C-alpha cells in the first residue's frame, strides 16, 4: 500500500497541500479527481520526491519514503507521466523508448511497436516532429517499457482525440491487468470511472471524498457536490 498521511507542501510561502491524507492499495487504479488548482499535480510530484513535504509521512509497503531522494524513489519502481510535455523532443522515438527501457519490464520495445505501429514507422524521427497523439503514444510506450510498479498518470487524455483516448484506456487496462498500481489524475470523469476501483477527490489541497468508483459513478449528487459536474451512463471499472 502507498499511504500519504498529513502531508503539507509549500511552493515558497504558498501553502498548497494541507494535511493531505490518502492511500492507494497495491494493484489498484485510483482516480485522483478535483477542480483545476486543487493540488493533484503537486500531490503526484510529492510522491515522486520532486517536492518535499514539510510535514507528514509517505509510506510504501510500510516503509517511510517521505525524505528519500527522487532517484531512490524511481528505483523503487515509481514513475510519472507528466501533464503536458512527456517526451524528449530532440531525441528520436527509438531513443526515447531506449532511455526508458528496463529489461525487467513485462513489456518490450516489440510490444510497444505492436501496440502502436505508428511509432515503429516513425522510430528514427525526432519526437518533436510527432503529432500530439503520436507523442502521447510515445509517452505511454515509455511508461510501459519502464516496467513501473507504481505509475502516476497526470491527465493523460487532456486534449487528445477520441482514438487516442481509446488507446490510452487500453494501456491503463493493460497496466491494471498486470497488477501495476496506478494513480490516474483525470478531468474526464467517464474515462476515470471506467478504469478506477476507487476515487479520491481533492479540493484546496485536501482529500475531501474517498470512495468506490462504483458508488461515485452511481451518485450524480456526489459528482455535482465535489466536482461541480456530473455524467450519466458511465461504465465502471473493477
Ligand atoms: N511552481 C509553483 N509555484 C507556485 N505555486 C504553484 C506552483 N505549481 C502549482 N502552484 C499552485 O498550487 C496549486 C495547486 O496546483 P496543482 O498544479 O497541483 O493543481 P492541479 O490540481 O494539478 O490543477 P490542474 O487540474 O489545473 O492541473 C495551484 O493554486 C497552483 O497555482
Ligand atoms: Mg495538474
């Protein structure tokens, strides 16, 4: 289990996470939801060790990793697909994948090229010449070949065409089936609820709701109360 307990994070004088408490079971997909500015990206960066909590504890399998260097956290198998730019722009597709490649990953380069034939066709092309959707495929491919134990995905469908959203869905399903722990930050509620087992909603740097995805999907009033939006006809994940 990954546990965050009473986390306080600041950017200079600005206090952004306020005694944030949440947990993720091993092998589950947790949807981390919340309005813009709620602190979702900050939470992911804190787990990765890129930001230091001023108070609180982060535990992985019972071990306190709150003050570990980010490289050491990465070595534990934590990886993040960041919001926005997700690839090395001047490197080729093959180089981007090669850097990420971990020989112990359940997924090989061949698996990635099979999943995304477009990437194989463009393997010698610089990443910054790829379309947005192709860059998304590359960032997902990088996440797979890295063989993470815990993957933090920050708004993977943002600005993506329906076909790419569908591919992204497929990749998260593959990760889930392989027993990878996934934290999925999403604005696309239907997408998040179709994959997640549980939901945590943030507001102003705190978790204000935690529950089963099924329950959150079934209760429009919860969606309206915590997100100000609702959606109908949802497919719910495990
Ligand atoms: N580098 C920074 N310096 C100062 N304040 C920051 C910095 N990054 C984020 N913030 C502030 O921290 C708060 C939380 O930001 P964060 O990016 O974590 O939100 P978010 O939930 O990921 O939002 P979004 O859905 O828009 O991506 C916001 O008020 C933001 O303005
Ligand atoms: Mg964000």
